[in-house]
């Protein structure tokens, strides 16, 4: 289970294709042996209502949260986070070149006892 949730200000789509951002993150995640392909999810949602920093009309953000199952070493998660963050930075070079943009990534470990799943995708992909 590596699920990447990307929340963003709607105006960012003036500068980038969010599908490209999702693709860059997904590529970085699937190239990492730490994450099983069947568990990878990348989802992006525009914030319908947001105020960013000083409420300047040009302010935009992309905030990412990666939820992972328990049991991975912190150093491995940090390396994976660095790879994902770098890939997304490369996809966001235009907004990052302005002084009106904020990019963030946080990794959260999920307590297995408080997480329910029913995912036949895993069985299908394990047969490859």
C-alpha cells in the first residue's frame, strides 16, 4: 500500500497538466522496489476552495501525502520520498520558478490494525 494523495490549488492547471504530475510520481513509485505495483495509487484533487499564504491571486500549491503500510525502514522511506519529490519537482518546473508556489510531501505510516482492504488487483498482478 503506497497511496499518494495530491491536493492542489485549481489555478495550477493554468501552468501544468496534473496528469503529467501524477505520471511522474507514479513512475518514481513503481521504479522503487519498496512498493508493490499492485498497491500503488496516485490520486489528485483540486481544492474547490482555498486561500494560499497571503491570498495573492497568483499563489498556487501542490501538497502530497503518501500513505504507506507499516514495516518499512525510515531510511528506505526517506529515499523513496526523495525520489518522488524530485520527480514531481521536475514536472512542476514552471510554477517552481515563481515566488507564488508551494510544494510539499509528507509520508504517513498506516496502522495495519486500523486499515481494511479488499483488493483483487493484488492477486491478478501477482500472477505475472
